[in-house]
C-alpha cells in the first residue's frame, strides 16, 4: 500500500503577493469544509486534500482501499457539507443499467411512456464497490461521467450542476468483481489509494469513538458550501494563471509516460488536462492565482497511476504504478 503523505504546507511568505483574483473566500470556505470533515475523520489528510481539489476541478474520484479505512464515510461527509442532492448506489453483480439511469414506464393516465429517473440524477453520487457490477452497467456511466448527460430511448437528459461521482473499490477481494474498463478509468480525475492510519491517529480515532458513545451522526455535519458558491469557485479556479513553462512541464511529464520502457500504455491527453485543472485548484486552495511546480508534483501521481499500464515484465516483478510515476517525475527538469 502506498504510504500517504499530505502536501507540504506553504510558508505564509509565499502568499504575500498582490493576487489578480480574490481567492480569500474560496480559501476560507474550502478550509472550513476540511475542518468540518476532520471533526469525524482522523488522519487521511491527503485523501481530504484530493477530494476538495476534485470538487473544485469538476472531476470524478475513484477511492481504493481495504475495508474500514473510512472511504465511504469520508465521501458521505463531503457530500453532507455541500447543500446539494446526494445519492448512494451499492453496485452488485445483478445491477442493470436501467437500475441506475432510469427506465421508461407506461403511464395509464397519459396513455404514454414516461421516463422515471434513476439514482444517477443527483448532484453528488457515491458508488460503493464500483467493480462489483459487470461491464454492461459500467458502460452506462461512460456518457454521464464525461458529458454530464444521459441518453435513453433517443432522448438526452442533462444533469444538474454540480455533478460529481465518488466511487469506492476494495483492492483485495477480487472474487466476484469486474476490472474497470480503461475508458472508464480515464474518466476519473484521481485515483486515491487510502492507507492505514498511524498509531497516533488510531489512538485518537479510538478516543473520539469512545467519547461519541459509539455514534457517528453524518446528518449532524454542517452545511458549508452551496451549489451556487461551488460553481462560482470553479470559475475562479479556471482563471488561475498557468505559465508556459508550467504547461510545458506538464506536457513533458505526460508524454514521457508514452516513451517509458516500463510502461505498455501511457497516459492520454485527458491526463494532461486533468493535471492542469487540478493544479489550478490546488493553487487556489493555497490562496495563489498561479500554478507552481509543487502543485503539479502533488496532483500528477494521482492523475496518472490509473491511466497507465505496466509491461508484463514489470507486473511480474511486483512494481506498482505509483512507483514508476514517482521515478518518472523525478527525471523531468523542474521549471525555474
């Protein structure tokens, strides 16, 4: 399991500049969301940071980890802090596309078929154990994840913004699971690998659990962010400046995955766009209206590791994707 480390906190002096965009409200609100979630979740700093970046980047997230490391709980708490509709779907082997998209039902009152919307028609969707359903159901997510729309019986239905998919999967129990298609993996902004808490974090977790008398009330989580605010913050993020040297840096990182002897398949151009978008969001959360190489270094591994395929030789050696990506990034010259 990949060791988790939170991104380094920037010195106050870094933020002492005349910002071209007022990011103070965004920064304050996002930090308030993180603080609210942290009342229940102990540790998992990196997961929280990445989820908040994805929220601002309009990107879906795949969360992978063993049972019991708060994958589902964190996703539910994040959804609870935003004043939008929330839907949870438990993926199972017998789940059909119509079960999540919806289906046309004959309405006797109007003597015609009427489309009944499925649970995907919400703002934040939590999909538990996404790899438990077969390819037919997985394929039903392709259009809605990329284009924020669903087509049924020749009619296209637009999703209400914001629209975010948070999916979880267990990397250990592979019996009765289906490997996610590469085309679907490419639609996730991040793949977050969640590890175990440290001994100190585990002790605090137990203390908090004891003081709460064995109760975790997700509904008690305060609403911090409205849909209108979130959409406005996403516009602020889009205005964050990316110097040409940073753009070239991102391009070099992604194209190097296509010329690496350890990789059978490299990352697509969608990965480049994902790194750029998420780097902007990370900079905005830090109160900066420009991207630095550190922003790129922080998000790039989480953008790339599910978009590459190792060569058979490297897989047999037990090499992990994030190890290849980390070494690859270290070989790219950092812009000054």
